[in-house]
C-alpha cells in the first residue's frame, strides 16, 4: 500500500473510532426493498452488516418484496392493484404475497450464512431469527376500495425481539403481520420498520432508497434535518422524489416515537451504509429529534470523548497533559460541544472567586469544526457561564493560539495581572502568553 493511502486509511480509521465506541450495544433497524435482493446488491450489504455485528451492534433487518410479488402476480396471470401507492391484497393476491416474502427471506438468510475464506464474511457467525413478532390489523376501506388483506402494524413484540438480540442474533422481519384470529396481512416495509424502531427505542433507523437522500428545491443534498425541518418538507410533496415521499413521513413518525436518528441513503452506492455511519458528514440524509449540535455542561460519561479530543494536542505540546483521574475529578469544570453524540469541542472554567476572575483552559476543537465556528460557540458558552458566577475577568494561558484569542476580545497581559494563586503556579519554562478579557 502506498504511503499516502496508508496515511488516508489511518486518518479515516482514527476518525471512525468515536462512532465505533458509540455504536456498541445499540440497536439499528435497517430497511430495504426487495430490489436490493433481486439485483444482487445484498451480497455487498451482508459484508457491511457483518462488520456492524462484529462491533456489537444489535441489528434488525426489515425487507420488502414488491418486485418479487409483482413477478408472482404475473406468473399467476393477476394484475396488481394500488390505492394511494399501497397494494390491494385480495384473496387471489395473498398467496403470491406469501410466496414472494418467503422466497426473499430464505435468500437473505442464505446470504447471511456465508462464511467463505478470504472474503469479508470469513469467520462470521450471524445467526438469524425470524418469527411472528408483528401483530397487524386490516387497513380497511381506503378511497372506497376494500384493501382486503392489506394491513397495518398494530403492535411489535419488542420483548421477544430483544430476547433474540440479547442472545446475539440478528432479527429479520418480513412485511407480513399476523392477527389474533390467525389471519395474515400484507404490510409495507416502511410501516414495519418505523413501528419496530419505535417499539425498540432504536438508536438508528436506516432506509435504503433509490435516491442519495433528501434534496432541496435546488437539488442540494440535505444532510441533516430536525423533525421540524422534515415536517416542513413533507408538506412540499412536489419537491420530493417518489422514495422521499414514501419514507420521509415514516422517518418523522419514528423520530417522534422514540428512535434517535433516521438515515435515508442510496441503495446503489457500495459501502453507503458504512460511509453514512462512520464519517462525520455521511453520504445521505439524517433526521433527528433534536438539533445534532449542542453545547452543554460535561458529565463523567464525557471523559473518554474529551481524552480522544485533547490527546493529539497534548502530544504536540499545545495543551498541558491531563490524566484521566484529573479529568474525572474536574469534569464539573468542563463544557462540551457535541455533534450527533460525539464530543467535538471542550473547554474548562476555573474560577478564582476572591478576585472575581476565572481561567479558560483546555480549549480544544476537532479540526473539522474549527472553521465552522466551534471555537466561537465554546467561548460564548463559557463566557455566559462565567458571568453567572459573577466573574469580571477571564484569562487564558496559551503557547500557540494567542492570535485567535486576541481576535475574540482578549488582550495581552503580564503574569503579575493573574490572580495571586495562579501566579504561584505559573510555569516559566513553558512561557505561556497571558491573555485577559473583561466580561
């Protein structure tokens, strides 16, 4: 491997590390249409699913079967009927629906059972569980048409699914539901996926679709949306593609119901699942209940994320090295900037109450957020925090970032202007510049 490619790989792997830590033990629901199986692209998807499973992600797959059902209907000489884009499943069509879903499920289970040497599935041990986890009810009459055996989700047996997930199994759900009276109903995969994600309180619901994601009126890919943003987009149906109109309302429903994130990504791009999950910007669109970026006070659970953020700066001498024990003791002094569950910025505030002064210390922002205003957000948040503590002077000691602090209202000062307690601790060998800002 060339040196440049080696460096790129190492950089990517390090950047992915926070997500690897964050995803272990979390539940993901991944939904895809029958086209993924029919065109052969599920083979590549199994490689990515195997990787997620090896990282301890609890996986639920929800498959569709529309093209396979269409093929069965043609073979039987039957014509497909739709109302509002949903298939009418009458008594003649129901056997075709059952056969098509059984065919798809068996193919998926076979592909997930592969363990060929020298392949991404080598030594994989994916055990697949499926069953009557979804209770359904009839959809009834829509636009004057009896939908017959077309139904909607009434309940998902989350406890039963969690037992299988706790046992290390992957759960595979077909878009079929069962009634207490023993009837079988044909469901939509998006309905099953959204209701399953809600019932499980899934960390992520991922829809694989024909489009790269959601797009603005100008054609720009919308990478991050809150539920509020997505609801506004749902009201603009003419602006959305067919897949977006299909999946986005269910994405909103899932987020409102308790799923933390919903991703909409292309089924055509090899590796899109990994790129969406393990890179900062992703390759599709993500809908979240709350804004992805937030400033907040740090908690003990943030220590690991802060260490990963400041270690490179400590290694190059920009920051004074802090041990984990010290960070844990002083965590109440820290504020963090979080993006999608990952710590991308931190700063600490050490007050000297007798002199109405405070030190701003351990300021660190991930490189990709420095030009996006991450440092400014941290500074503003810490300044407001200091004002509430009746601090009149904020000071910082820095060896390499003096210009940035000066640009944000600090002025050079001498050691004598520091609080007396801090003067006694000043490291003359490090020769940090003293910068002061009145509040």
